[in-house]
């Protein structure tokens, strides 16, 4: 029933375990970071824990999580990595699939 109900509203149903569902969940986390509900470090940690380096859409965030882990040994600063995470979160939020503005009409 849920896929049909969402379809009537012009929304797409993606099973959570599908790549599309995982990508939508990652975009939601990115939006949460952009509105201040998560820190950049929290975003990368959650993405890395959930998807590792396996989801192409979030690969860069997983790499940035690794960079946080080696800050003491590298040349980057926390502010620099935070800025990269923020840029990547903006990219994710901007690539959200478009949904129709109007609910889809269904033949009765």
C-alpha cells in the first residue's frame, strides 16, 4: 500500500536496502548537516559506518571520514576537512532526484 500511496502523491518509493534508498538516506543526512543537526564529522562517520566505501554517491564522504582519523599525521586541518565535507553535503543535497510538483492522476 505504501508504494501506491506515495505514487498518488507524486513521490517515489525506494526500499531502504536498494541503492536508490541508500542514496536518499545519505541525502537526508547531508541535509541534516547543512541545517546544523549534525556536525561535518558526525555526517562522515555515519556515512562511513552505514555504507563504507561501497556506495559511489558517498565515496568522497567516506574518504573524508578517513582524513579526520589521520589529521594528526597529515597537512590538513579540521577546518579544511569540514569545508570539504560541507561542499560535498551541498553537492549531495543539490543532486536530489526531482519529483513531480503535482500528484499523479490515477485512472479510476
